[in-house]
């Protein structure tokens, strides 16, 4: 049974009738990013308790505050440059940007004066929502629909896993086809298939536009996955069995293949500045900043902050499922790793 947004289902059916079977990447593009009816592009997606799923950002402001402390260290390492730009891609409703800017304004005013915050946002409805969330920081903000040259840091949380993928395993690819009224998968042999072209293209774009500085990508993924023939579908905090359930009303994701991302980044002249799981990354940040003013203001004794910290760190909650990749360009050799990578553990990749 196909369920979901009737207009979107009608559109997909008509295209399949006209064009024949289509790759899953095409289907995912329509389900998430169709200009009018896509789950994200229509503004329908709600993240957090009242929505479809949690992210690090929706856990509370602590995540943004900890990352702000990492950005501050990067700014110091780049000689406290003026016009340091924090570029965020996949900013959704702007909560992360607000948590970061709020913290930096209060705790590191010198950094606040030197920075600009640029959101890469292709969808007008999301830009409107971000504009609303970030009213207090208008002076610091800018938007663009595609990447522009910058010096500073490019940040994303759960961006790469939301990029369209082909479903391929052992030379067989699953295509979406029509069977009467139903959408079904049909399999075809393919010679060479790059399953995550959109994510790799994103890395190309970041590398081409980053003139000097860092990239931080946080996502859930694997370093050694051979088969990419199944995507996760989530709605109302439940995993759905099929991507043909609740089309345009559910999130579709694929584990990030860190190996191919890292290889592509290196081929583009980026250096790996660190790769570890979120538990070790946040522990490194907490340890580094715990004894200075920045840390004191971060780690208050409030029960809410403690709960947030536990959710972000605990290996059975978000601590192990998520990994953090940092890349660097034109930064020069660094004697010590960035604070978040002090306890880095991912030997197969690093
Ligand atoms: C899973 S959500 C994560 C949202 C937010 N970063 C968080 O952690 O709560 C993925 C977000 O990436 C956005 N996105 C997908 N492709 C994008 C692209 N090429 N450029 C900018 N944003 C994109 C989607 O619109 C969506 O808001």
C-alpha cells in the first residue's frame, strides 16, 4: 500500500508511467526535496519530541554551546582572524545557529565581533523559519542558496545522511517501478555504481569553497559498509518498513559511508583533522574547557543540562551512533589535535 501526500504520489506515479523505473536517488529526491511537496522543502518536517525524530540539536542548547567552544578554538588557531565565517548547511529551523550565536555573544564577545554566520539554504520556506528563529542576530547573518568562498568553518549535523542515494549491493541496483497501483522495487545489474554521489558532490563543493579553515561533519554512519541496499524511514519516532509508506511525510536516510567521504575530501586537498565518535568528541571538548571560564559557563549543575549531556554522551543514546569528522585546509601543521579529538578513537580510518 502506498501512503503519504496524494499530490506527491500522483506526481511520482505520472513520472514512472512516462519515464519507466527510476533510481532510488530520484525517488528520495522527490520524497524529501520536491519543490512543493517534499518532506523538507515543504517545511513539513518537525524535529524533536513533537515531531518525527530527535537530533543532537533538538536535545537542547548544550550541543550548540559545546560546538561553539570548538569553533572558538578554531578561530584562535587561525590567528583570531576577522571575518571568520561559520557556514552551516542543513540548518533546518535555525536552532543550532541560535544556540551557537547566543553562547558566543555572551561568553566570547571578541570572537562574536569577528564572525559572520552564513546559512546555505536552498529552500525558501526553511529560510523564512530560520529568519524568524534568528531575529536577534540579523546583523551577523547571511543566506545563500549554494556555497560561496569563505574562510572559517563549515558545519553540518545530519546533512550527509539526508542526501539522496542509490540502493546498490554486489553489482545489483534497486529501482523504483510501478506495479499496477503500487510502487515496487525492481533489480537490475549495474557495472559501476557510486551510491552516494550527492554526498560526495557536497564534499567537492565545500572543498572548492573553503579557502582556509575547517569542516566539521556530524552524522551517523559506518566506516566499512560494503552494501548500500536499504534506507531507514522514520516518522513520529517510529521506523517504517518501507520508503513507500507516508511518502513526503517521513524522513528517509542512509548511513554515511565515512570511508568514501574521507577519500573524496583528501582527493580534494583536505586534511583529516580528526575522526571519532560523538562520545569521545564531546568528552574531549568538556575536558579541554572544563577548567576555564568557557567551560564553567557550559557545565552548569542544572538538571536539564545534565540530562542533555547524558543523552548526547551515553553510548546507548547518541554517543556512539554518531561520528564526528573534522577536515582542514591551509591551516598548517598542528602539534595538538583540536580539543574534540583529544581522545579520538577510530583507528581504521585515522
Ligand atoms: C536531518 S535534517 C537535520 C537538521 C539539523 N541539522 C538538525 O540536526 O536538527 C537534514 C536537513 O538538511 C537539509 N538539506 C538537505 N540537503 C541540503 C542541501 N543541499 N543544502 C542545504 N540543506 C540541505 C534539509 O532540508 C534538512 O533541513
